[in-house]
């Protein structure tokens, strides 16, 4: 894969927000490494994204078995567009998506970074979606 163009890694790229981010980055000229669990869907997504004239490398892996992976998601196209628009406008931070997501961000401002990192690490732990709670 040539790195003459910028390169991005996008997880969950066979559908939803991940696919929209990958597709929209490709439209902006980025080469991609994309990941998803379903190899056939990932390959179809890669073919569609390559139509933008960029290079796409696929890496199949299942990252869904986490609490984060099991949560309901915002509209993929809206999140991708809001995030990329902010990135390319030079904004340092954007909270994209639904009113619920934006309300969660306001609540997160009250939490110290270490507490947020610890909570996210617990929710992103492989197998955490299985319902087992510890300590």
C-alpha cells in the first residue's frame, strides 16, 4: 500500500458508522485499512470503497463482543459527516450524533479523565458484553 496519500484505520467498516467513515474518507482521497468481523461483508465494502480510487487493505477480526460494541448506535451517515466535517475544518473536538450522545458528553465533562478512561477500558474489554460483572 502506497503512503503518498494519508492513511486511516477504520474498525467496523463493513456497515454502519464504520462503513460511512471509510467511504467518506475514501471520497476525500485517503487510503484505508478497514476491519470488521464478517469477512464477506468486509470484502464487499472494500470493493465499494475502492471505487473512489483509493487503496484499501482489509483485516478481519471480531471486535463486537464488548459492552461498547453492543450499545445502540447513532445514525452512521450523520456521525461520519459531522466528524469528518469537523476534522477537515480543523476543529479540535466535535461531539457528533444524536441528542443522547451530546447529553452524555455534557455529563462526561464532570468526570475526571482517569475515571472516564477506566470506565471505557472496562466497557471495551473483549468479552465484556457477556453480562458478567466484576468488582
